[in-house]
C-alpha cells in the first residue's frame, strides 16, 4: 500500500532536491479570486506558482514515512523540513499545521532556508500558530539571508505592504531586484511594477 503525494502541488529545493509543501492548488485558487493586490493572496499565489512548476509525482509508502520520521527525529534538517511539509499538505497523513510548524521550526533552527520560508508562511497565514507578521518577517529575512530568493520576494511584499515592518516600497523594490538578479521572474515583475509606479 502506498499513499499518493501529489507533486503537482509540490516544489523541489534547488540546493537539496527534497520535496516540499504540496498545497499549491488550494493556494493558487485563493490567490486568483481577487484582482486587488493583497499581501496574503499575492504571497499565496506566488508560492503556488512556484509549486506548480511541473515537478514529477512521488509516492510515500508507510515504511518510507516511518524512515523519514526517524531521520527527522535524529536531527536531519532535510527530513525535518520534508516531514513538516507532509503534515502541512495533509495528503499522506492527517493535516496538522501545529506538527508542520514543529518540524519546520526544528529545521529552521539549523539554518534550513526552505524550512525558514515555509515557517514564515505559517506565521503569515496564522496556521498552527497565532498570526504574527513580525515573525513571518523574521523568518522570511532569515531564509532570504540564507540564499532562498523566493523568500526575498515574500520579504519584499512585507516591506511594500507594511506588515511586520514599516512600509517602504523602495526597500521592497530593492529586494525584488535582488531576486530578479538571481533569475526569479516574479521578482522581475514586481520590480518592474514598482519602477513604473515611480519607486
């Protein structure tokens, strides 16, 4: 017996090749319901577009899940991040945002950039934790400083909208440009938009 773990809703770490959160279809639909640019919906849509990038499907058997959990409990940061994503997604096991937060935090404390970004999303949305823009800002910044450029864009969104930090569209534009320089097209789009608005 094996559990289906939908990769159409998953992304793979550029540096580690580990499967990540798999809630993209839900996130994308939330982001697409409104035309108005809103931090939450734009962030969710951005993350969803990242996840819907044509990654191959993979299955996780009960034995593989137990092995993943053992590695996470032994302190492996990649396994902790992946296990957090399994709980976040809720397709392999019952969805549990508190457990997702627990494992993301374990990996994030080991400077796992992807886990830091995903933990920031939980704080941004208030899933498994109390909604806290300051903490989402903190984790996005940690992730960005550790080289995860998707978090750089999310950090820019917080600056642009003044969530968890004083509103500063020029700082946001600089962060979007930084992500763009690394080849991340959403960063380029947001940079151009603010540039056209005179920032």
